C-alpha cells in the first residue's frame, strides 16, 4: 500500500471514529433532556457515567490525528482535514460535557415537582440535536451548503433561548426554592444554546476544509 492510499484509509477510519462519537453525543443530549423532563435520576446518572466513554473516544481521535501528522507528512489540504477532525472531536466532547451538566441538574431536581411543564427546553433540545446531526452530515459529505444552513438554525435556537430567559425571569419571586429551580432551568437553556454554538463550529470547520477560508456562522 502506497503512502497516499494509506493516508486516505487512515482518514476514513478517523471519520468513522468521529461519526461514532457524534452518534453517542447526540444520544447523550437527547437523554439528558428526557431525564430532566421526567426527573429520572437513574437515566441522568447513566449519562454522567457514559461521558467517560466519550472522553476516551476524544483521546483516541486526538492520538490518530497526531499520528497522521507525524507519520504521513500531510500536504496543506490534508492538514486542514486532520486539524478540523481534531477540532470537531473537541466540540463533540464539550457538547457531551453540557449533556452531563444537564443530567446533574436533573439529579439535583429529582424528587421535586417542576414548577411548569417543560416545553421550550425540549424544543431547543430537538433543534440542537438536529443541528448536530446536520453538522456531522455536512462533514461526511463535505457539503458547505448544509454547513452554512446551520446559521439559520442557530438563530432559531437563540430566539428560543432569549424568550425562555425572559419567561423564567418573569416567573421569579421571593420564594427561594422556586427561584432555585428556575435558575437551574436557566442554566439548562444556556447549555443547550452553547451546544448550538458548537454545532456551528463544526459547520465552520467543514467550510474551511472545502474552501480553505474561514466563515463565521455564529453571528
């Protein structure tokens, strides 16, 4: 097997590792919001434990990227592919961390009754999970149009986030327990908004791979 064939095979394996990691992260975000909506402590704890698996995958991908750089003498375009893969893995790991943050809030609130049924938060979760799926598809397809479309989805998440913040602040009063729960829900919304930003980061990476130019999708 010649050097270039070996390189492309290794890049394909790297991409498969990223997609596997991305699939687990998608599931983690979805489960975290489900755990919160149902105040399911068992499911929430499962998310916290499984974060170690995702962290391990991040380290494995990082090692693959460094090995490719050290052993394959990649060209400039190859370096964009490798560097972006490493950046995507970092964004995925941080998304997983936010899923854990949400799961820990579900654990803290377990045994309580939610002040109001969760509506906007699950809606935000569906949107950010869709963004994550689309961002990974744009990566596998090297599709800059799919990547650029993430900007509009991010705007939608931002609007939901802003509306939810205003609603929660309006619900606060002098009761400590009530304000404590509402503050936790504010943090959940913030974590989901950050997940959307990480998804646009992935889209930006795809555009960089294909065009060699930087484009800010999170304006």
